[in-house]
C-alpha cells in the first residue's frame, strides 16, 4: 500500500484508526482524578457554603493529545516507509546478479552498488540463493551461489577496475552455474557501453532459460575518453571520443608534468552528432617535452587520463655514413663530432655495413627517432620508400652537405628545399667575400632560444634556391642572409639539412658548443619511435615491471599486488587485470600502457530482444526510510507529556515545582553574594578599527573605485584572477582584493593600488590627490593603466585616457620615468621577463628612472627600499587577469596568443613580488642562482 512518498508494510493495521472515535468518546467523558488540596481551617470555613464542583469531562487538548498518541502507535504498527521504491520483480529458483565493474562504471559506482543491494534485499525476503558475478574480475572468480549476507559482503568488497569488461567469459560461467535450474531471475547491471562479442555473450546467458530479466543501464552516456596524445612538430594534439550524442559539448584537457603541475590546456568541442573531437596545445617544444600525462577535466575514470612515456626524454639516434672507418683519421670522420655531441643524451646505433641497401633496413628495424646521414648523397630506390614512410610516421632525418650530395641532385622528398648546383666558396683566394658568421636564429625554429655563436664562421656552403617560402623553412642563417640550416615537415616527421659538412672542413661550427646544442634541440624535437620495450629483430621483447598505475577513478598511484610485468613483445598489448593501464619500467625509462587504443570507439549497448519479461531498472541510491521507530519514539514522548500533564492537573506538579524553584533560586543567589564586582572600563574602540585590523593582517591588492560599474567590475575580476594565480604559483597567500575610495579610505594598508584611468571619470579632488601623494611618499606604489595601447602612447599624440592621466599626474610630485630597463629588479623578481604584456602587448611599463638615484633634489617622491612609487602602462593588465568564477578568461588577448595571458600573469607576479621584497633580488648574492637558472 502506498500513499505518495509513504507506504506501509502492514496496511491492515490502519483499520485501527476506526477505533479513534471510540477512544475519543471514552477520553472525553472520563474526567480526571479530582485533585486534593490541604487548606487552612479558615479557608475551609470560608468555602463551607459553596457547592462541590467536580469535573465531568476531560479537557479537549488532553483528549487531542491522547488521540494523537494512539494514532502514532497505529501508524507505527503498520510498518510505514518514507520514499518507498518500487519492488523489483525478483522471483523463481534463484537470482543471478551480473554487474559491470569496468572502467566505465567508476563515476556512478555507488549507485550501482545501491541498486544491487536492493536486488539482494528483495531476494533475501524470498529466501532465494544468489549468484553474484562481476565482468571485470579474474576468470576464476567465485560467483556462488551465495546467501544474501555473503552476497552483500562480496558486493561491498568489490571495486571498479580500470580495464574493459569481459562479458563473454563471465556470462558463460553464470550460465554454467545456473545449470538445469529453471525459473531464475537474471539481473544485468551494465555500464551502458557495448563490448566485443556482446551478441554471443547474451546468447550464452539466455541459453539458461531464465524466467525474467532485470535490465539496468545508465540514463545517458556522457563519458569521454582519450585515444591519442600526439607531440607534433609545432604543437601538441589531443584526441577524445564519446558515444554518439545529439548535444554539443565543450571540454578542457590539461597537460601535467611529472610532479603533477598543470602546464598546458587544450580545448575540445564535440559538435552535435560528433563522436570524435580534437584539441591543440601550442607551446614551445621544450615545454611540450615536459608533458607526462593528459587528463580530461571532470572525467573521473581511467579513460579520461592518457600517460606519456619516457620517449620524450631519451631518443634512439641512428648514424649512417658512406665513408670507410679510419681509426687514424677520426677527426676527419663525417660522424665523429655528431657522435661526440649526441652520446651523452641519446642512444646511438650504427649499422653493421656501410652499404645503404643493407644499412637503412637495419636501422629502420630498430625504430630510431632520428637518422643522421653524414655524407650520403643518393639513396637507393630499394630503400628510399621505406625511409620516406618512416619519416611520414614521425621520423626525423638530418642530412649534411657533402660532395656526394652535390652530385646527387635535388630530391624533393629527402631534402627540405631545392638546392643550387655547385658549392659556394667564401674567403678563398679567388673569392671577393669573407667567411660569414652566424646571425640571430629565426624565431620559428627550435634554435630560437640559443645564442648565436660569435666565433663560428662558414667558408663553404651549399646554397638553396631562393623561393617565397624559403624563410619559413630556414632555422639558421648566415650574416649575408643565406640559409645555414633548413627544414621541412614530411607527414608527422621532418627532414633537416645542414648546408655544411659535419666535419670541420667547411666551417668550424662542428667543433663548437653551439653545434652540440643545435643537434640536441633537433633530437629533442623528434618523436621517439624506439620507445622503452619496443621489440625488433635486433632488440628483443622486454619484460617491464609495473611502475605507476592508473586507477579506476583516473588517479595515478603505485601498482597493486595483482599487477604483473608487461611483455612488450606481444602485439597488440591488451589491458587486463594483470596488466592494467599505467607506466611500466623503472625510473630510467618507462613504457606507457594506456586504456583506449587510437582506433577505439564508444557505442551504447544494445539490449537483446527476448520473449521473456524484461524489467528496466534505473541506477539510484536507495532513499527509502523506515519510520516505524521515529513514530514509536514520538508516541513515547507524548506518553511522557501526558503523565506530566496528569501530575499538573492533580496539583502534585505545582507543589513539587514550587519547592524545586525556591531551592534553585537559593542556589543561584547565595554564591552570587560572594562574587567580586568586576571593575567597569570605558570602551576605547573606534569605528573602522576592525576593518583596519583585517587589512593589516592579510596582504591584499587594492584597486581604485572609479564609480563606473563596468570598469570597477573588470578591476575586481582582474585583481581576483591575479590573487588566485599568486596563491597557486607562489608561497604568498594574499587575501581577496579590495576596492578603495581614494577620497576617504585609508591607503596605508596596501602595497599596490591599481588605478584604471578613464577619460569619462572626473579628476579626483585636491584632497584625494594629496592622499595619493602622501601614500607614494611613504613607500606605496600606484599602477596607472590607461588601457589604450592601440590609441596612443606617452610620447605620441595623447588619447583621452592618456590626457586624463596627465591631468592627474600634473598635481602630483612625480619623479622622472623610464621604461623598465633590461637589468631592472622587475625583470627577475620571480619570473625572468623581458616585457610586461597585459591584454595588449607592446606598450612599455614605465617606472621611476634609476639615474641619479642618490640625488634627493631630483626625487620629490622618495623610493622605499628601491621600489618605484609609480608605474604606468597602457596594456590593460586587469583585462588580461580578469577571470570568471570557473577560472575562464573574460576577455581575449590582442593579438590572440595563448602565451600572452600567461606572460601577463607572470608580469603581475613580478610586480607584486617587487612591491613586497624591494631590491632584494638585486643582491649580488643571488647572481649565481640566476645564472644557473638561465643555464649559463
């Protein structure tokens, strides 16, 4: 029996409510016991002539109280249940409960357990044996039959696994256990995803001829998994899949390093009906090589994490030369300097034979990341296609100029650019030109952060044919603009050409330190195809121990006792309980064994079509509550109240209460007589003291309240974004930013005040200007931001905002200003920076000039601890820092560069650290640490 959210286990007891009128009648006409009182004789004589009054009925409120108590008892005896659930039709000879506990069940595992417990409870009431099986456990798992108590213990002991389900094997074991028993109920608690050979598995289970089937599946499939994470030539690509859905969905994938720090983000968007989405992380390759794992935000399962193995750290490099080996002339060998440069950081392999038709296949079998052709000219046709295919799949080919290359002619597939016939001689007896030096490295290549060598010259080179796209393929140039190193992509790989020989005959570059750095940069940019555990004919399969495993919830932790070493010689490598997804190997090298392969798909499971009854169940936590106990407790409480009321009506309660009250008053008053009287003090608290204490105890960033609601909202969001960045990246724990009114608020509590200048906001009053002047004289700093980078600068025709800034500064004692010098403390107070962009880039950050700093006559505003009292920019810092509640930026950067916002936050960190530490970072004690950080 069910009434809305209330049901009763014994509804027939509710007929007892019919007796309530009878109970009411009995209570209504049964007067309470007459109360007895002892009166003084005179009072008795005064009442002798009065007629005796005897109550003839119970008070109405006492009758109602007793009726309510009787009703509660009747309701309690009817076994009431609040939020009752529908009973699942479990019947027959036994219950066969099959639960998917693979990776897809992790997000809502608690609901699955609650649903399974309801089935077990229903089977327990009918005293049915229970078969309990899980589809992501070992093949020899015990599945029963169990009693209800044992089944419940087994259910609570099992956890989801980060592996795919094996329905075929488990369904066969369940069917064999059911055997000849007829009329069984089979309950299938699936994860909603289709698995391999589902049709065959269901056919095996249905052969047991069950009486009915209980089918449970998630309401919707919203899980997303990662299938690929590809470190490309100039960007990092991420691919994710989901079950086909008609609704769009946007996601973010984060890139993490080995210490779990988030160092990159990729945005992925599933359009309506699409099951595959991809995103890119465009950051320098040095940062991409630090990626250790990719994780989807909000996906708490094993498929939402993809690990990257140690292939980004040490690569296999193959060296090949057609010159015969001469131990007596090693310095003239084409591979001598290359081998010396790469041996400390790469695994060097060389062929057994110099014959290209034998050497190239031998090298390709070992899957190198890089192949260096020292003095190879023409590649034979028999091995040319395998070499090109290797590059298309991600290999990096490095070639050098040689006399053989000059006679080989142009090969569009194996050369990055077209070459001119013949060589160029510089500085010879018959040449008018001098040997050329190497100029600044272009910003579009991997050498952009390297310093050009000052002592390297080139006397001979092979020239490239001038084309409109030559500059795009040039990674290094000479002083006269001719290319020294060119490169071009080939599918997923690259081909690189040094226009000089690898020996020191055409240039002294091979014997310089810059040659080592250039080769290592190219190798670091390459893709390691010879990963740890890769098996070839020359490198047999490896057995790698488990190192770090991915849990069912997507967390990375130590391996469990069930994980066994991974045999990498098997292809493909399946994800099993013995080999769960994770990293295998040691600290010296690991192999990433991920859950989803590149060709994986997610499809919804298909419910089999059967002639027997099928009941559909939804996953939900059981919220029903038995309220029999609370009702009996309430009835008992009313019974106690009734007893106290009866005592009160008979007079016993009042007499006892009077005596207890007198005793209590005496106990309270007597000790108070002996207590000392505390002295009275006058309060010296003043309005605003608490606000001052709060501001002084926590470091806060302040911003000027301009009165324009939109500008103030951007300032508040910007200072809030910078505050969160400071909490995440530094040891500073600043408080929430504060808006200040420069006309009335005390400014002394804030190390920095951000002032967005707007032409429509009136100039502050003279008293406010005087307060700002006093604030700067006492060591505070004001950061003026005109936010008009593309309108004007300080030296050009003034924009309205710049003109308003001049009006404000015209009444202040402003020191001489200059753009931040390259050796200023601001450039290295926390991050090492050479510019200070905001939402816009290009405008300098103006600070107090450091010339004649010791002359007080030129310093109307004295600096505190070497800190400038004023800063001016037009880059709109607050617009770059502004974030919503979810941490998403509110405004795009101009230009749209993802790194510009990061540099803007770093600029903010440097400014705050400069405000708090002053000239601490300019101390010469820290110069060695800074040089070490710069790699010098």
